[in-house]
């Protein structure tokens, strides 16, 4: 059973029951299921096995004061306090992890463009791969093989909540806030970024779109993306101390303990039910709906890809915005240059309305128009945004 209430350090130093608060771009986030379960009203004494002895109550300082609480952990038979096991998942925590937004989905996309990325070998999921370091990892590591930097994108529409100004020892962090249709907030965290690659406009308050470029991973020490998702727990009084609303990391896959298996060659960044061998162990009881958009990957995030070889353009069309009334047209009425290739019923778009400087897009449209007029086949590099295909580059056959 995964030890989701206890951190067991690899050097066999005393077990940690109250994990310290983590800070990302200056914002506090909690890894601590002990505290979250208590805040939700669960009682460890009602969850422990009949034969088990709970570890002694311990102090937890959360910044607003010190609380003396009973952790959700017991001393295993034999009395080795350095090897405590977790208790079965308590009922209120189970409900919270199964449905953290009370009936609404986060509807996340993967936070990168490169379809060759994989889970990290040592920290792919909620826990470390090394069972001697059963730590609250709090997120998912994505890496490229061989190790190299890669572009990172927003996992959902939202806004920038916080960003590091400079790179730290392992790069910097960016925090985005997202809202469901009824206004429930959740946050995504992107750590180990090269902050010099993050656009200057991405300051707190800036709006972002799903799939929007956020920056590149740092090439210092750790070359991977640590991606995390956090939701708010309830305000509560514990031990006579008022505990404010806190942000807790959760696993949006509902697995809480998985990583890259050495015997796998494909990219197991999400846990589809058809590939059960990517799991080491599931957290006891947590079975909530996976919070990701429907896969496959290529249809849900803006991965750059090419058309198959060079193909002739059979039709081009331009659209100029006629008014501010954008209703009743498909695609939405805006400045666009559209291209159709032979034997492909769907259009490709050069989008012109989102950037202040359209010079590069106009040059691309001019290149495609000339190829059409002179009957020269083209190969297009494009990405998906929803169901639409946007042209990123074009090559013309001589």
C-alpha cells in the first residue's frame, strides 16, 4: 500500500508525518494528506486496523500557529517507527480526492507539445520510484529522452497567478489559475523553467489560452518539467487554532503512485485503463474520473506535425473581419487565410487576429498563395487548437 500519509527519507532518518509547506513562485502549497484529512473531518482512530497502535500525536506548524494532532499513521508490528505504513484512505478524504471540484472536471491537456516526452524515471507520479524514499512528490515529472530542454504550454485556459522573476538553483516556477463554468478555482504549477524563456507579458493577471507557450525547461541540473495541480481545502479549526483555506496538491489522474517502467518503450504519460502495468500501486480507494481531455494526444494538444509529403493546394480563401459581430459563422469571423490540400476535406488556417504584428503570418499567407497560383505542392507544419488546424510553417517543392 502506498504510504501517502508518511514521508520515509532514503537515509532511514525518522519518518516525517507533517511535511513542510512547499513554495512555488512565492505561493504556498501543501503536500500533506494528514492535515487535509483532518481538515475534512476525518478521524485517524476510526480508520486504523484493530491490531495497530497509532504513532504519538505530533506538533504541526503551518505558519499561522502550531497544532498538536494525531497523524494518520500507525507503528507496524515489530515497532520499527522508521517503517510506518499508511492507514486505509479515510472516507472524507476519499470523497475529496475522487471529486475535488464537486462534480466539475478540470479538463486538462498535457502541458507540452512534444509527443516523445515520457514520465520521469524516479518521480513520475505522486511518490518517488525508489520505495526507500516514499516522499510526497506532489506532481508529475515529464522528461525527454535523451535529456534535452523542451517547450512547455498551458494545460487549460486561465490566468497567471505568480511567476518567479529569476532562475533559482533548478530553474523557476510559473503558477496559473483556472476556473470551471461555475467559478470553482484550481491551479496548475510548472516548475524547473528557464525563466528567461518565459514571455515578458506572462505577468500576474495575464490571460492564457490552453496550449499557449509558457517557456522552456531549464538546462541547469534538472532537465524536466515538474507539473502539479492544486485545489483548495476547507477552512477549519483544529486543536483550537483556526486553519485558513490552504492549497493542496492532488493527482489529476487519480492514481497517486505511478512512474515510467523500465520495460516500457512507449510514452506512458497518462494512465489509460488499457495499460495497467504503468501503475506501481493505486492509493487505496481513490478512483475519481481522470481530469484530462480525451486522448489521443495528437488530437487534444497543439503538437507540431507535418502533412504527409508535398501535396498540391486546391483552394485558398481569405476572410477579413467585417464587424465586431462574430456570431453565426464557422470558423469564427476573424482575419484568416485558409488553405485546402488535395484529398483532404478539412481546411488549414493561418490565423491573423491574435498578434499585434502580423508580418510573419502575412508572409506565410503570401507564400501559400503564390504556391497555389503556380501549382507548386507544399508540405505544411501545423498544430491543433481544438478541432482547427493552424499552419506554423510551409515548405514549397521546387
